[in-house]
């Protein structure tokens, strides 16, 4: 296994935030087809061990590239930047204001036990998520603005947390 | 995908001969064994023509054991020594078992897993399960006419690490080589998906005797990718029986029940439930050992009302699984029903209403898991060539560590595709600290005390440093069986201390050895001869595989390396002629070590080839 290879190289993909999901999925399937431990279940132990290491690595690479936040963090890391550095918490005031509004909306939906409000909120959050993803692609791939990209990654992380909270409220209301 | 390809008798899949492999569904209520014969997956029957083996074990004072129908018919007669639904106790402590008061067993609280006191001594659920597996192994060996290469054993998808480990231990104790632990809904998906050449997103709703699983899978070009799974490992048909049982108690107003009468009523409750799948009402009668009687009519409407909360309890995990997969019910192309309890009409109706479509029931819900497991066993044994499918499964529950303040820190989130590994770095918080304790947890809750404790261990020998200087990396590795191993290592000083743990709910190697010894003293097998034979078979397999690899890929080795492997083979062959199974085992390990680099090169080359083909396909 060549550990100097990037996840993009592993899947034969260009190193960019914009992602051809079909190509990633198809390369992932092809690789797992080759290295998965199920292919070596009746082989000697050495081959089984190598297969587990490879399959683990392929899964890790796939999860990193597939996930919008992880892919951003990973691309910035390849540029030597730690987007999630605890000392770097810069965030546009407008985004923070929006955050607070969303949080209040979640609380309202919880208090009002309203599935419709929750559905609408969930749609809003997902739309905002997609907008930030598009910005991130622009910042990394075209503008090479890595400081701006780091902030966008942190915003995406916030969005993921909000979306998870909405999921929790769904669970509360359903049970 | 060409499936169910029929091979002519006598036309073995060259270059290997057909290897005997089976799939085993170790169920709460019934167990089954299936195999692929002439390209078709079939359930193997016993001599009397039964496919189902009731998962019931009766212990006798003379150490004799009845398994299956013989034990089932004795359950009212001898309730303390006749264990039913033992699967519910696998990997579980006494505190985990909710309805302990209504069960006739004499439980013994033991560290890790609860045990049962019987007339033949104290038995762990692992030993009881092994009795069931032994009968299935013998059934398969008799039907197939030879020793098994191995078995795929199914487990509920929502089983945690402790329950999985317990199942694997039981198989080992029954003398089975476990090719893979396979999630029950995934096994069912194989049987269904391949039969129907399906593509798209499917939900598998699996309500068994004691467990409930829901899995969401994406089927695409021969790959079964589990997107999410959820469930309840203590919810099943037994709970429906329990509701009817409570109704019977209300009707009968009996004096306190003996264990035998309680069993009798539970059996009647199950019969009533089963009758209601075909009829709108059923007459329930019983005569107890005290002479007390009941005679009442239960309607399907009453039954539906008393079990409605159980049915809705299955829909909460179903919603969670869909949400985790990022899908809505309308995006699911088909819903596969698995498990005997999905015969209950109100369950089918609830699932149909939820997904707004008629669920698929064309395969026998009792057999579909075993059939799928057999197909996977056939693949893992290497009996198929080229057109194999691939399973990508997930862990059902997050894995993590306890951190300061009794909180859980997730290391691997639920629904992560396996195999997987994650590392987390920790440091010391006191000057000169030389030890650190690691507490491994499984579950979704924030408080460590609300999650299942899988293991605790201490990393010792950390060189004394100022607080915060040590770098301790804790690595979680989950293998393709969904089993976890954890290691910890101090890295900053170059001094290494590392430890591998087995979850505390699993059995230690010594305990397995003890049980194996116990088992063999009651059998005619000579343990030593068996161990020797097993090692020789393993060694032969390894040498054959190594020779085949060398013949195929001699270009990947230089002369020195070839010579080193040849030396390893020669050394092992010499040991095989001797009587020492331990020495053969060491020889196998040595040859494995000598071929690791070769195995890596072969894999690297295979990956390059696969990706070259991939590029042509995508860009061409």
C-alpha cells in the first residue's frame, strides 16, 4: 500500500472540491471488489490481513471524499492548512446571526411539536448546506482562497450540527 | 449479473474442488442450516424432514443433552433445565434482562454474561447456543458427506460487539470455522436481491422471535451497500406472546403459576397468535396442573389492540434508519419482510402503511436468512468464479471511549462501513503519569454510564513526562465480522506499550479452552488428534495457496525472496510429518509472516490492474 498516495489519486480522480460522485462511487466499488476481505476469506492469513488493511484504507478514503466537510478539511490539509484549528474561529457576523435564528426556529418547532415547521426548516438547512458547498468549490478550485475556504468548511460543520439537531427533534416528536 | 448458475454434476469449479460451506441462521425461536448445491441455495432437513430446528436445549442430570423438537416437547415438564430463546441472553448481563421474573430459569450473575444453573451444572448462553450449532453442523456434515470448510453465521444487525463476540465464541465451541458473521437483514437481501436481479434502494424489515432489525440497502451492479441499520435487540415475537399471556392471566384469574404452567400458557399464547394469522378469532383453552381452567375467545381486533404498541415500537427505529440513510419512505423501491413474526397481519399492515407499498413476502420469512447466508458462504469458500457479488456492511452502534467527567467520546460513528479503523490521540493530565485507563463503550448516549461497556484496560509503562507531553494513540479496528479490537500506544518517546483487548463480554481464550475440554471429555473425539489434524489441514491449505501464488506471480519476487519462502514451506512440511500440533501452528505463523510482503505486492498489483480498467471504463 502506498501511503504517499492521496485519496484522490487512489480513486483516479482530479484533486478538486467539485466531485463527480458517479466516478467516485464506481471507483470505490471497483477497488472494494478487488481488496475486500470477503475476496480472501479462504486465503492464507497473510492475504486476509493485507485485505483488511486495504479495505479499511479504501473505506476511509471514500468516507473522506464523499462527505462535504471531510473533503474540504482534507483538501485544505493537503495545502498544509488545518481548517478546524481550535485557534481559528473566525466567522462572518451575518452567518452567526443566521445561526441563532435557525437555532430559535428549532426550539420553536420543538415547543410547538410541529412536524410541518420542522420539515420546512429541514429543507432550508439543506438548501443552505448546498449553497455553502458551491461556495467552497469556488473558493478552493477557482479562487484558491484557502482562508476563505477554511471559514466555509467551519460553516458547513455548523450546518451539519444543526441538521443533526433537527434529526433529534424529529425523534422526540415521533416517540 | 448471472446468478444461480447451474453447474453440471461432476464439473467442479477448477482449480479447487467444491468446498463444503454452509450458512447458519441461529435464531431466537428456530435455527436452520443451508448450503448451495448445484448452484441452488437449499435448506438442509433433518432425518425426519424438518428444516427448522427449534432453538431449545434440554439438559439432563446424566449430562445428556436434547436439542430441538425433543427438548421443545419437554419445556412444560422440565422448565428449569430446558432453555428456550437463549439468544436473548447472549452477551447480556443479568441487569439487561427485563422480564426476569416471568422466566423459569435459575440465573447466575456472572461477570460479563449471565449464566444458567441446570441439572447438568452452570451453563453460559454461549455453551447452550453451541449445542444448537453442533446439531446443525452434524446435520450438514451428514447431508454433505464431509467435514465443513466453514460456516457463515448470521446475527441481528443491531447486535452489539458483546453479542457478536458471544455468537462467534459459540460457533468456535461447536467446532465450526466461522467464515464470517453476517447481518441477518443483509443475508435476506442477498437471497432476495439476487433472485430478482434488483437495483435500487431496499428496506429489510426483520422481526424475529426476539430481535428486530431494519436495514436500508442500496443494490447496484452486484454491490449490496448497507446505508444504515437500526433496531431493537430485545423486541420480537416473544413479546407478542407475552401480551397474549398477560391477557390469559386476566381471563383465567389463576393462583400463582408454577414454572411449568407458565410455560404451558406461553405455548398456548404462541399457538393463539399463530392461529390469528389465518383466522379472525381463536378459542383459547388451558388446563393447569392445579386443575384450574380457562376457556376464552381472542379476536384478531383484540390481539391487534394489545400488540399495537409493539408494532409502533418497530417504526421508530425504521424512521431513524431512513434518516441516517438520508432518505424518505417514498424513495424505497421495495420492502423485504423477514422473520416469522412478519406473518402477523397487523405487522404487515403497519409496514405497508408506513412505506405505502405492499411488502415483499415471496420468500419464506423463516428460511430467507439461512438461504442468503449459504450463498455468501459459497462465495467466501471460493466456490464461485468471477461473477461474485460484494457486501459492504456497517456497524449498527457508535463505538467510543469514556473521557473526563464520565462522558462518551465517539471514535467510530454508527453506520460506518466496515472494515474500518480510527485512531484518537490522548495525553496525560498529571506530571509523571505512567498509566492511563481506557474504557471502551458502544452506544449513542452522551453519558458513559448509559452506553454498553465493552472493555476496560490500562496502558502502563508510559515514561514519566510533564503533563500533556505524552502522546497516547488509541486505535479502534473493526473487522469484516463487525468485531472490535482496541490497542493503545504511547508514541512520543519511542517507548512503546501496547495492548490488545477482547471485549469483556466475550469469553477469554482460557474460558473457551476450558469449555472445549469439557465438551470433549463427553465426546469420543480425541482432542489431541483433532487438533493435530486441524493444523495439518491448515498447513496443507497454506502451502497449496502459497505455491499457487508463486506459480502465478513469480515475477513479483526476487531469487532471495523466493528462496526464503521455499525454506518456510520446506520447514513446515517437515513439521507436518511430526506429532506436534503446536509446532505446526508456529510453522504456519512463520510461513504467513514470510509471505506477508509478497501478499502486499500481489494486492498492490491487483489494485493497479483494477484501477487501470476503471479508467478505461470511465474515460473511454
